[in-house]
């Protein structure tokens, strides 16, 4: 049975804008993905609110996504695919810009491709979800005045790094730019509404069918 690891932040966990409650299993995008791919594929959720790509968060060291990624890969191996959906929280950290966040995401791709967490000890396929830019953050912008601008730059920054590094990391990086599909919720500027989760789940399922040659 093919296995897919969804490794992300609060938007993978299912944080509901405005309430902070968790959306239901079949409302959040990994659940939609499971429905679309069917029972013959095992979709594994690894979403954590506040998770970054590769940066420590003051007083919350467990939020460093790169630090935990090898554990997640070994825990759930063998994995046919890893879907990485991170970068949103990076640009709220002091001194971290879109380029740094994109570099962190690419390091996670490199780590996954260098692992033996796939079938037969090979590396899993990696799909990167590029988060959409933020909607207006309101009062939260006071704590991170550059976050909105940097969120708008993340897509171009990641594409540039992926193109630059493709040759020596084993080829092009499959990616899905969520900014082409959805918008962040106007309620808090960061999280996704239920209809956006559905759109993501359907789009990821379609992409994985092609990448993994699933029926």
C-alpha cells in the first residue's frame, strides 16, 4: 500500500480561522486527500501549529521542522511520497526573510531525498506546497511588520532556489503553488477556510496520482 506523509504546520493540522479549533478529519486537506486517493493509499498527517522549515522558535524548540523531519521519516517508513507544506511561520521570526524560508524548505527537500525512508531503502518522492501570501494581518502585523511582504516573496524565492539547486539534488522539485488556487482567510490573514482545504486536497491528490502513477 503506498504511503504519503503530509508534513506541515497549522494549515496541515487544520487550524480553523477565528476559533483556533481543529477542523474535522474529513474537512482538513489531508483528509480530503485520503478520500480522493481511496483506501488503497495510506495518508499520514504530521501537522503542528507553529512549525517552521528549519528555524528554532524562542521557547518552543520542538517547532523546528527540519530537526524533527528525520524522526518522522523513520517513524512512518516506508514512504512513497512526502508532501512538505511549510514556510508560513518562518517569516514571523526576527531576521528571517522569504529567501531564508525558501532555503529552509529546500533543505527539507534535500534531507528527504538523502534519506532511505522510501520503499526498498530508496528515497521518497517529495512534493512541496508553496503557501499563498497572507491576507492583511491586522494587529498581528505589529509583531512582524515585514511578514506580509515576505509572504508575497516566498513563491519566487523558492522557485529560484529550486531551479538553481536542481542539478545537484537529483532533478527538479515537484511543487504546487497554492497561491494559484486559494487565498488565505481574511479572518486572520494566515489560515485556510474549509473550501480552501477542499481545493488543496483535490489538487494534491491529482498531482500525486501523476507523480506516483496511481490509478
